[in-house]
């Protein structure tokens, strides 16, 4: 079970990098002068370094509060393995249907489903808190991005200032991502390696594994995301990119402060809608935004069901 969970975590890191990592890098390239290799290196480095700088509170929440460690490490690993399988299956199916995918939401829902299928004691209050923050974060990002975009437009921020702002906003977003959403990868590796520990401690090989595989996935997915980023919620311009990056980073850092993961993709989507509204309602592609909302609604129940079935079936085979 340990080896299977480590392999599953590696696959999840690659897939997550090809989606979320490539999306972050591709969005940053909408600012004139952005360099793809530098954006990818900065993001991958933050995945490995941020836990050392800002701590591993989010990873500890995912690893030990959502599924309180029991007497049998195999049961904990089974719950997380079922959750990872469900996240990959559900997001893969949604992607084939042309729906936006949300791995973080699928993983958290999958943990709940895996616990139900395995008959494991779960931290339901922690799961409810995390899902509530995941749901609220996009709307907070929307409000902050709309306000910041309007303020920046009123100040007539120059293109040169936008490029300088982008350096700081992208660095802040990378740091926030590594301190929050990316730590679900570290949590899974930690459960596979030391499921009975009370907290997740930053271990060098685990950080390098997560950061390296995530970066590789981002490299593989960047070309695809560069082609599709402008067909999403908003045709992103320079000011849109820096305002959405800044507000998304603020929301994620605030969530990291309370030790709760939020989905980067969901929060960034909300911030993009806010930036679009600041430019005018007609700038937002509402059809795509509706597809995002539908994907969120489908992801939770589907992930619970798939993870529950995987955990239940594996329990039968093992029993």
C-alpha cells in the first residue's frame, strides 16, 4: 500500500503540474516580457521551498486532521489512495467532456468518500471547514480583484509599472501556492512515509520529489495551456494578470495562516471574473464561467462516490 500511494502521489504531482502549474505560468506570460522557463523554475522551486519558509500547516491539516491517524497505518493509506484515484478519474473524465478540472476539490471530496468506504473515523468538522473555505475563496478573490483592478485603472498604471508589478505579484503567487494548495502533494507523500506522525515535517527528499515532478508536469503542459488560456473566463491582459495574481496570492496566504487548503484554480478563476467585471460585464465569458461552476458541482459528489467504491472494493479484496 505504501508503494502504491507513493506512485499515485507522483502521478498526481505530474497531472497537477500539467494543469495548475502550466496555467499559472501561462497566465503570467500575458505580461509582456515574461519568460516561460523562469516562470516554471520559480513556481517549481516555491513548491519545494515554501514549506521550509512558511511551514507545513496546510499539509498537516490534510494529512492528519481530515483523517485522524488510527492504529492501522494501512487504513490511512487506503483512504488517501482512494482519494487520489478518485481525483484523477473524476478530473480526467470531466476534462474529456470539455469541463474545467479542479484537482484540489476532487481530492478533498475523495478523502471524505474514501473514509466512508473504508469505515474510517474522519475529521468531519475539519472536512466541512476546508470545503467551506474552498467554496468561499473564489468570491473573496472576485471582490478583491475587481476592487484592485478598478483602483489600478483609475491610477492609470503604466505598462512599465505593470511589468515591474508582475515580478512581485508572480513571486508572491508562487510563494502562496507553495504554502497552500501544493502542500496536498506533500501531505500524501507524508502519509505514505509516516502516517502516524502528528504533524508533517519538511523532509528534503519529499520536497524535492513533489517540486521536481510538479515542475516536469508544468513543462509538459505549458504549450497546451498557452494555447487555451485566452479561451477561458477572460482574454487576459497585463493588468488582468497582475491583479488576479496579487489577489489570489492574498487569499491563499490568508488561508495558509489558518492551516486550510484552498484550490488555486478556483480562487484564480474567481479573481479572473473580478478583473473582467472591472473591465465590463461583457468582457467575462459567462458560458465558460458557467461550465466552471458546473464542474465544481459535479466534482464533489462524483469524487465521494468513486473514492468510496475504491476504498470499499480494496477492503473486500484485502479482507
